[in-house]
């Protein structure tokens, strides 16, 4: 399913070139990635700045994975088609963008995209990180690390996490949208405590549905706190959307880390595959 | 020199017990540690909460090292004398304090202080950390890591840092206060780039004067950016307060890390030594 406000695939209009950029943002003051009337969004801010710099009407930006309100990014990827004769080159483009963008938004890399690149449809997978402090609350990092007031057992969460790996219908962890598939493949889920005692949930999947990472972390937290057995998550996952919602961990602890793309010569093939699978069986 | 609003040394009033606490804060919304009329300060918030919990008039809090406006803490130490019969014990005290304190302030440890303990006068040294990102600005960590828009050469800063080690008159790096000594001993200064590319300035001294860490980091940054030779800092240091002020790095990048105290049986001796040296030759 392709949303109507996004450009369809790889077609770059005549006289335009496609740029590929990486963007970091502090999600606190954004109502998420996607444009919404009367709300500040990452897409809205970026499109406005590009239009201003390129002296054009709206230029539509496509990202690899739309983030929810409050979610941060250090590795979100986007593409945008800009008039070729107005592109000032990589270094100037970076400088000009970051001089205008607000302090909670920064383009960390930008360049002409390889042929056939589409930020969304070329992506093989997306990686997110969720951070929890289960010790005494830390005021300094409270906007990026969720202060959870209960000691968590990491080993129990690691055990439970194994049930989530692989291809499943994650509808139990997704806010439902009509017609949208909730089948996803969790390719990696690393849960560990770092040297500062902060618990990391590093998760990679082909794609995520709305609130999926936060609902997964919320379920794991219930297990880590001893309120449920690790094996409960298997039953919960199998129950699908019919079972009552779990605790959804707050957005502030979540950061979009990176997007994995195939090598440049595989980009076009990947797009066809993604579009086929999203229109069809998953 | 003893400031008049602080209790003098180790005397705990009859019927009171002295508590030793550690406090973490996000400095952004505080006008620093010390009480100021009409401004929000860490001391003001803490004293208010203690008075409320202890159902008393003002209880005066003494910290190990007053922090400037905007400076964070993970390891600031304080002492406070509270009515013995109203002290609810360590665990309850922690819980009650943190339930009332604002989200940008947390007591991370509290207990009855060892005999003769004084948060300020017992301290052997204080440790601070300053963090700089000299790559593309990072919006997510911008409140704790100073985004400096120029690549810095760490090796040059390490070289310059060596001139600062040891006992010196740091008046070139201090905002002048009448009658206050500016002779300090920098015991440790580690400058390095971590795995994420963030530059750390870890500095320990017997004590610091107002804005000293930030002025030192500012001077080192000028050297790291290639605007001055490493050896310039020696001349600058020797010049004292008469030379023009250097760049003072912004407060947001600075965090009070910890206080080093002698073992419990050396506390009383340490207080006498500190008071003597501050009243007298340094």
C-alpha cells in the first residue's frame, strides 16, 4: 500500500536530481515525522527549509520509516528530488540546511542518491534503540532514557525476546490501521545492560508498524519486572489484536538508529520486491 | 573564607542528625546551586522539599561545590542537619524526596553522615566532565554535549592540557571575587575522544573557582581549533587576571561528576586543614 502523498518509487522528474540524506532529531517538540495540519512535524520543517533554499514550491520528502510523536532519530534516511541547476553541491547543501534548521533537527549527511534509490522502498530493514534506566531516576538524561522506577531482570527479558525473533503477525503490538499488514520480520533483538547500568533494547526488523517497538519494550518490561513469565509473550503474540493492549513504553526512550540498504546495484530490484510484497501478501 | 549562609563545619545541633546525600540535576532550568532571591536554584528546591518533609522551618543545605547556572550534576554531594526524631530512615527518605522533587532533580543516595562529615570542608577534590561534539551537530544530546561547529585536534589539546596540571594561580580562568583565592591544584586532566566521536574533558582539582572549568575548556578549544599554539596556554596562565578573558565554553556541556572524600576516620582532620588553608595562604 502506497500512501498518496509520497512520490511513487524511483521516477525522478526531468531537470531534477534525487538527493539522499540522513537526519537526526530530538523528537520532543515534533508531532512525529509525517505532515499534519497545524502540527509541527519533521517532514514539515524539512520540506519548508528545502523549498526556501531551492526557491521552489513544496518539494516532497520521503523517509525510510515514519517515527511517532516524541521519537528521536540519529539515522533516519530520506530522499528528495530537487531542481538540478539549484543544487549547490554536498558541502554547501549541508551547511545551508543546518544553518536554517532548528536546533532540534540536523541533516548529518546529504549527497546525490545512487540510481534507483528510494528511501522507503529500497530499505531492507530499520534499526531502533530503546533505553531504560531502572535505577534511581537520572534527571540529566531523562529526555532520551526512560526512567522506570522498578528494577528489571535483563535475563528474563532476553529469554522472552527470543519468542519475538523471526516472521510473525505483530498485530498484538500494533495500533490497527485498516488494510495495513502487521506481519513483520524481527531480524535482531539485543537486550543488555551497558557499563552505566542503562538497559538497551536494540531491534532490527524489515519494517515496523505504528507503536510496535514501544509495545514490544512495554511487554518485555512487564516480564523484566516479574509481573509475567517470559513465555507469556508467545501467547500474547499469538493472540493478535483481540487481546487487550500491553503497556506501551513512552516515546522519549526510543531512537531511530539506522536504515539498511542493499548495495547500489541491487536498489532497483529491491524496490520491485518491496512494492510487490506490500501490495500483496504481507 | 566561609560564606555566611553556610553552617560552620561539623557542629550538629542537639537533637539533629547530619545526612549526607548525592544529587543529580539537569542544570538547564536552574540559576545554579546557590540560593538567589526570585530565582530557581538547586539549593532552594532542595531546602524547600526537606523543610516540607521534616515539617520544619528552613533547613540549610551545604554542597561540596556550587555549580554555575546551567551546569548539570550526577555526583554533587550535600549535607543537611535534620531533626533526629523525624528522620524516616534511608529508604523512606530517598523515596519521599524523589516523589516530591521536580523531574530535573533527583537524590540518588542519602544516609546518616559519618561523624565529622562536612560536604564542603571534608572534600579532598571535585571532578567535572565537559563534553564536546565537533562533528555535525547532534540535536538529541544538545543539552548535555556542546555542539561545536569546528573540527578539533585532540592531540593539540592534550599537549596544552599538560601546562595546567599542578598547583597554579588560575586567576586568568576565574571570574574575580574579592578576597577569594584563585590558587588551585589541578590533579588530573584527561582529554580524549570516545567511540561515538565525542570529546571528553575530565578534570579533577582540589577546588574550582567560578567558571574555571568552562574557561579552561574554552582555551583548549581555541588550541584544538588551531587558532593558538599549545604553549600559549602557559603564557596565558602566567598572565593572570590582567589578560583579556578567553572563550568560556557554555554551561550545558559541563557535568559535576563526583567528590572525593578521605576515609571516615580522616574527616575531622581534613576539615581543620581545609579551613586553615582557605583562611590563610590559599
